[in-house]
C-alpha cells in the first residue's frame, strides 16, 4: 500500500475523529455522568491492546462493567446476560457507545476509524506467523470482520477476514465498511459473544501455522 494512500487515510481518520469528538462532547459528558451515578468511578476503562506492528497502546473505552469485576470469568468474552455489566454499561454496549473514547486513540494515531479490531495480548498470542499480517494495519473502531458478524464470528473467521482486509485495503473499501457499520449500529447485531466461547477452542486450531496464508 502506498505511503500517499496511507497518509490520506491518516488525514481522513484525524478529521473524522476530531469532528465527532467535538460534536459529541455533550453526549460524552452525559455518558460519563450516568456511569458515575450508576456505579461510581472511574468512568473510563483503560486496557493495553496490540496495535500496528505489535506495538502496545492504552485503548480507551467507557467502563461498562461493575468496578472490580472485569477480571472475573472469561475476560475476553461478554455475553448478553453477563452479570458483570452495569445497567448503564449494558445500554452503552447495545449501541456501541462505550467505544466513543477510542476516537482519542484515533486522534493520537494509535488507531484508525477502519481496520482490524484492537486485540488484547492474549488474543494476539493466538495468531501464528501467517496470521500476523492483520497487525500490518492500524487497529480500527470498525472493520471488515466487524461488519460481517462482529462477536458472533468464530475467532478463526475474524482473522481470515482481517487478513483479507489488509490485502485488499483501499479508501473506497473503508468508505464501504463505514456505511455498513453505520447501519449495523442501529440493528445491534453481533454485539455480544454467543454462549459458546470460540476463544478457547481456537487455541488448538491456531497451533498449526500452515493453516494461515503466508
């Protein structure tokens, strides 16, 4: 992918993220207030994620789980009936409003508006050498896998779709993904992981690196 096209992508990211942050400032303040009233402080959930080239960064989200419960149970998966979710947090997840603070990550150049989702180190560790190509792009708030099922997809399929996106990336493709993502926000499809967790079953599959394209 050319440096010029990546520069245009960065300009696009910064312009969109900065504009939305400014316009949504009243909503952001209201959400922060509701979280504090419902379950106290902090209102933000900060977690280390793996970015482009394997670099770590602090990913920002509005806190949706009760204080002190984030590390309980299966931390990588959240189901619709997860007891750890707060009342406000459940509504934020339903409408993906918990990810608004990630616009700050986009402005800082740690994320993109569109790209493979930012994963925690445990998820990144499941990728063999052939799957590492998903980290050749900045992680995104929405992506090719995101619009094809989000958390309903098996972990293996998410990687396949991420690799396809990296190989076929273009500004036009980003615009297509954004348009589809906007529609899916209102349909609220794939927000939660199904009852069966794919993360654990995937570990055996990923041990065979020949399974992934090089």
